[in-house]
C-alpha cells in the first residue's frame, strides 16, 4: 500500500509505503509514484498522525445513539454507581451498545483502546462479556484491552474478588482497582486483592483514584510500596489522580520522580479539575508515560462524551490552558502515541513536549489522515475529513467504517 501526499505531523509532503502492517518507507511526495502502486490511499495533502489511543473508556456503560435522558445521579462515586446500577439494563444489551460505541470510536480515528468492564455483585460477568463481544466484533479494526474493574469496590459486596478472578481467566487483560480508602475503606486489603490477582494472572494494574489531596497521596504511596516489593515496575497505571497536584510542591515533585523511577503510567480524561492534577508537560519531561481517554460516554454517570478523541484532545489542551502550538501538538501526541505507551510500556515514550513519534520506518501502520493546516489548527477545528488505518488496512473513511482490505 502507498499513502500518497500526506504531511507527517504537519511537515513536508511525503508518500508512505506500508507492508505487513508497518511503515516500510517514507519518500518526498512524487505524483508519479502513485501510478506504480497496486493500492493507493490518496492523502490529498492532509496531516498524517498516529491513530488515537483511548486508554480510559467504559464501553459497558455508554448510551451513544440512544435518546437523550435527564441526568438522575447523585454526587459522589457511590451515588453515581448506584444510579448506573438502577438503570443500565434499560437500554438494550451491553454487547449492542459497546459494539456501536467502539465502531464510532474507530470511525473517528481510534484504533487502540483500554476499556473498563464493570465487575460487581449486581452484574456479575455480564458487562465484561458485553465488552468482550464488542472486541470480537471489531477485532480487525481495533486493538482492545479489557480491564476487570470493581466499580463498586472489592469489599463492600460479597464475591467480587472471585468474579474478578473469573474475568481475568476469561479474557480480561488488566486488573482494576478504585479508591482504596474512600470506597472500600480498607486500603491494605483492597490493594492486597488487586496485586494478588495481578500476580496470579501476570497482569498489569490500573487504579482509579478520585481521592483528594493527601489522602490520595497516602493511597499512592501504598501502591508504590507494592510496585517495589513485587517487582512490578512498568506494570501499573494511575487513572484520574485529579488531586495529586493540590498538595505541597515538594510532594508533587517527589511523586513525579517516583513515577519516573518505577515507570508508573498515568491516564487522564482532561477533567475540569485539571488545575490540581500533576502537570502534563512536567510528567512528560520527567519520563512518565501519559495517555488520554474519554471515560464514560453519554451514560448514567454523565451526559458528556461522543466517541471522538479529537474532541477530547481539544479538551486536554483547554483544561491545561495551553495556547502555544507546541503544547497543543503535545496534547495530540499524548492522545495518540502517549496512549500506545500506556498500553505497551515497551514502546518508546514521549521524550519531551516537542517529540512527535509514530511515523518512522518500522512503526505500526495505525494512522489517522486528518484535514488541517497544522496539527494545532486541526485540534482547534476538529474536522471530519479523516481516513483511519489499522495494521496497514483502511478501516474507516469520512467518519464511516469501511471494509476496504
């Protein structure tokens, strides 16, 4: 395959050769080159970028494509969890909704996904099985990594650790945890279960952390102790962690240094509370892997989210109050290549806010062709002229899935 006339990361026009799912050559653009290629994807001068990586989404709870409903949740993790529990069976099967949402995500440019699958006493493995069905339905268009996620905690209801164990034995790839202090109120036991499952299944860990300030720091320190003791460097992600930047500067600096030392990755959803998060640019400069996700998408938790990571990239720049082109483009790098490093820690991480990887010979041909003058302008304009490739195959064009081989 030849992709003709594209501008990698907004640079000079290039023709990109692809074989066996990887980039094999980049040439200065020559209109004559396309005439000798068996399969040509017209770039039309568009930007060429790595495809998006959504490393924090909840395919099992989305309501995309369904009639809008008033928000009925009460504040706090438990209240919102119970609101979801009261209503999630009202809107068709989890498999139908998850498959539909994943298709929308792919069509808009996402080809790598880490999705949560809620495991609790109410749903058992039903929601996990629904996400597993969506993964299977789009297996040729997208890589999906499923997390067994105890949304309602591990200790408040009987049988949840056993259900988590079953999910991990049945295709879940990541062990989830959540708010060890404020939800389960027994951080040691909670983390013993999480890391025990990780050790048993040789799986990475991803912990939701909504806890405020110094309480969040306390939970993080317990997590770091286990990473050291169990030799799990590079295998733990912290999601959200909204408030770790709200403490004193010395603690923030210490956490950043320890995350780099132990290769703790972070997943953000560009929340409104971004002001209190650890600084995005500072994490990158320290060598910490950071990825972006959409979280819930028009579900019983929130009416926000639309399956478009380009919109969420804009939000990441906006909530960080970025205006300089380099920093806005860095948000795109986080949303694309940064997320790939969260899923696979062996991938070369972003080295600075000026780093623009993912389009060199040998890189996977998971690509997004996107209209725009520059990368920064494309983030601002969020246009619809998009072509998406996964493993060297066109899987979507013009915001629609395609069966082109």
